C-alpha cells in the first residue's frame, strides 16, 4: 500500500502591490492554518518518505511550517518548477516515477491542480479544495502502476475543521 498526501499551499499574502505571483509569501491566516494542519499530522504520526514541493515562495513556506509535523528534513525535499507551471498530468508523471521503495509521498502545490489531481486519482468530485487543505490518498498498487479513478480518499482535512 502506498500513500499520497496532497497539500494545497497556505493562504498567500497579497499586500505587496505588483509582486509576482511566484514570489508571494504567506498571510498570517495561512501561517495559523498550516500550523493547525501540521499539529494534526504530528499527532496522527503521518510520515512521508519523499516530498515534491512547488518552487514558489508560498509553497516552500507552507512546507517549511509543516515539515516537522511529517518528521521530514526540509533539505531532502524536491522543489520543482513543474509543480508551479505544470498541471495534474505532470504530477501524475512524477508520482509514477517515485522511487518504488518509498511508501508515502507528499505533494505541496497549487489550485486548481491539487483539486483536479484529487478528483482524477479518486474518481470523486469535491466542491472546493481550500488553502492548507490536506488529502490522504491510498494506492493499493506500486507507483508505476498508478491508475486514475482507482485510488481511495482516506482523509480530506480543512483547517476550519481543526479550529475550536
């Protein structure tokens, strides 16, 4: 059994006029929300063997804030332009080529790609994939045998569900 965690970046900061989309950092609400997700991940002992993260500033910041929750060393993450400029098909290509010894992978990316990818992998339809939301998807086969519409959505967690 393999696990795919899909994490949409935390809410970004739009306060700097004229800033390039790629360079935007995180808003204070985004920092709060991703901290809640990280705490949940840590309490539930989620672990990942590989991390594929968009090279955009806000995704890097998101992963920096939740790496400890996944017990993953930041320096071992793969920061990829394909996760910023690509689409769900480019991520599927990355997943198919994950090291077969890895049992779990975390993908940190953007919408609409995360939304479409979740629906393509599971065959389910979701209404919204909000910022900082985390999906846990189960693959019963090897990475190289990944099939669309054949994976199981085990968890879809939104930060608002963790707020008291």
